[in-house]
C-alpha cells in the first residue's frame, strides 16, 4: 500500500513533542457515533510520517474495537506543564503488535511521564497506576495523520496546523 505524503505541518519539533513524556489521550467512535477514549502510553514517529501510538489493551477494549471497525483515530498530546497541546486525526489506523523498538518507546515514555508527575509532588504510585500494564497487553495503533490542530489554550486553539513551527 503506498504511503501518504507527509503533511507540511508534520515537522521535527512536533514529532519530538509527540514522543516526549506528554499526556496522551486517544479517541475513536463506532458506527453509531458513540465515542470511546483511552490513555496513550507512548508514541513513535517513523521516517515517512507513520505514527505508532501505544495503549494498554485491557483498558482500551472499546477504542480498539472502534478503530478496527472504522480505521479512524484522534489523539491529543498535551504537555501538563505548559499546556501546549496538539491534536492529530487519521483515517487509516490499524492495530498491530509491538516490536522491540516500540516496547523501548513505551518504557521511555512511562519514565518521562512519571518524572514529570513526580516532579510536581505526586507519589510515584500515581503514574505507575495510570500507565502500567504487562508488555504482552500493549497494542500499537499505526496510522498516517492527515489532519492536525493546535489545541493549546489561547487564541490559536482549534486552528488547523499549517507548515512548520
């Protein structure tokens, strides 16, 4: 299957932001437009713009069913310190098993997210409870985002992403 062209707004800064320890929420919908949501546990941006989003399967059951049925996913990446927030949408999402690089990305993400949370005075048990799952329970959602939106609070919130930052 040919890969879609990389959108001009999908730059190195945004890719780095997405792969850092930011909060991630994924959303989908079923055929009757009922929403499903789960927390992401990491992301990898591959050369060519494929995005691999990671979730803990037992917590994401309905969302995974909806993605398998529709191929649609939206993901929000939000820095809990600055509130910088990006939203991406894709219509070619598919479920896959994780490879070794994916598992390493999940581990790096959980360490980075936990460091941020703990740095704000929360007990280490909080991010552990939110993010932990056995590696065998992790699921990858591979996609090529075709739309992106600035969602950082302020006058640009909701604006479609254009070009580099």
